[in-house]
C-alpha cells in the first residue's frame, strides 16, 4: 500500500505569504537606500546559532553537585 502524499495547504500558504512579505520588505528597504544582502543575514544567523551552541555546550558540560 502506498501512502498518499498530503499537502498541508495552511503551511504552504503561510510559507508563500512569508516569502512575499520578506521580498517586499527587502525591496522597499533597497529603494530607501538600505542595502540588505545575503551576507548580512547569513552573518547574523550564524552568530546567533554560534552563541546558542556555545551556551548549550557550556550548560551541558557544567556538572553541578550539591555542596
């Protein structure tokens, strides 16, 4: 028996609307003189991910015992 592929229309619609809104915002900001390129977003996302990883590793390896 093959499983039927079910597409969640609400999720797909939300993705499409998000993509349109982000594209529109970036275009408006470019017209106003604010250059937002992929490097800026990538650096911000990687910095946040790196900080989260450092905090998680520190917390995970922090052996706390009762005195």
